[in-house]
């Protein structure tokens, strides 16, 4: 063939832009289709853990994200009154410590990736209406979308489905029940508040009856917080801020103060859905699924965005570069699925287990028993449990996964 190979990325969020950057690094021509009228990220903040930062470094944007965020550590778990249930042992100054994380606004992370993907052909306001997955070694894939100029269909050597938790590509390629979203029974408030005075004591999750609250500093002047609670699906409140104030009224004073500092216009809430059964494959034809489109998980391990950036790196390292070096597409896609699906589905299962033992425990005797059990866990053992997830390293360019 002549000229670079071509990829169409459906979705211009964190996962899609990470894949676009990685494919550009491998010498591909990349088109990104974003449904929204403008390219941006809706959301508040997040914690980029060690594995996520390793992926961002591989994309060449790690230092920019560090500069845009705030360095912190995972400190442990408290109860709703602020008493420690589990305090993780810190390793100050150790650059290899797995407890180090960077709080960052989602828009700043998105902006860093968008800047690195500048060579991609980005189309906004593009509503994808059809995907032909193609066949490795045979027909190319094709994506059809609508925008203000009409209908367009473009062939591609590879399609990357990064269109989020309600992925239209996933529903077209995997129409069965196994690929269906399920409501978790929980909803999550999120906000960024102006705060330039509260000391950073590290990221701490707080578990109360059927709820979790967490806050992380994302800059010298801002703190991101979330409140994850049990609610019927599609619950609506006339006043969301009053509702969250009432829901956490019995919690410790610092939790109440953080919520009280929230401007109503900055408060978000979304129902939490996930893919509890997991997909049978992350590839179909010449199409690969990444991010929430592939493995929407509960937020209780904070790995949704981190694994999405990992996925993006691996699209370029395990598919893009091997094809540029002459490897067959079918083998590269199989290598991607073999590498990413077991890891992401394991993290999704652990997130569900963490939820059942943490934020999903109701009040009363079960809460008291759970708290006593957590206090009995040695801190070192608890820290070691997450090491395998957080010590992930990107595969070398054109090489096998680490």
C-alpha cells in the first residue's frame, strides 16, 4: 500500500484522544469523530494514579498533566465521622511509590491530550449512524456519520470505538444481553470547589451507610469532591445542592464544609451504570473497543479514566506500530484483546467487590461489622493488594505488553 494507514476514532473524549495520539506516534493518518458540537470534556476532577501517569508519559503529555494538577497520595479509608478505618503506609519522596496520584481537572487532562492530537483530523458535531467492522485481511472498515454538511462515509484500516458508556458502536457490534448496561443502584454527585487553604492530607475515601464521599485537591486553588450514594434510577431533585447537603448532613464537619462551599452551577450528578458481565471480545472485524465503550466499571477503584488512557496507548503500541512494521492486522488485534480484556475485566470485578465491601454496605450492624473488619486488616497487606494494578507499564513501541 502507499501512504500511511488510516484510522477512524469514534469519540473525542479521553480514551479516543489517547488512541489518536498513540496512532499518530505510529505514523498513522487519524480521523476523530466527536458527537458534541465542540471538543471538550464534561466533568469535574479525577485522580491519575501511577498506571495512568505511566500511560500519559508514553503519550508525551505526562509532564503537562503534572503541571496542570496536584501531587497527592492515597491515604486510606475513614468512616463517616472521620475516624480511620485503614491508614495506608506512605513512602514520602519515593518516585516508585504506588500510592502517588495526581489530582487534575478532567478538562485540563482532555486539553493536554487534545493538544498532542493536533495532527488528527477532528470533526465535531458528527453523529455516527453506521459502522461496517470490515475484516482483517479483507474488506476495510467504514464509518458513516451525519453533520451539518450532510452524510459521509469513509473507509478505514482500523476503527477505534471510544464513544463512551452508551456506545452506539458497541450496541451495533455486540447486540446481545451480555453487552447491555446495568444500573448500579447508585448515583454520584460531583463538583469542583474553590479552596486555597485546606491542607492536603492525601486522598481519603469515606464510607458511610450506602454511600462514599471523597475529595482530592486538583490545584493550589481547587478541590474536587464526589458523593456516591444509593438512589433509584432517574431520581430527580428540584434542588440538587439541598439534596446533597441533606444526604451528608450526619457526616463529619469537613465533609459538610466542602459540600457547603459548592456553587450550585458547578454541581453535577449522574446515575452510575456499568457492564457487569463484560464483553466476549474487545475486537470485531477491524474495529477495537476501548474505554467505557469496552469496560464501563464502577468508580470505586478510580480506574475508569486510568484504564482508558492505558487502552489508548495500547492501540498504538500493540496495533498501530506492529502494522506499520509489517505485522498482520488479525494478529495485532488478537494481541490487543489478549492484553487488555483480562486486565480490564479483572479491575472491573475488583471495583465491584470493593463496592460490595465499601460504599454499598447499608447502615446498622453490617456497617459496624464491616468497619471492625477493615480496622483489623494490616495496612501493608492492604497496600500490596493494589500493587499489581498500579504498577502497570506500557508495552514498548512495536513490542509485546509489559
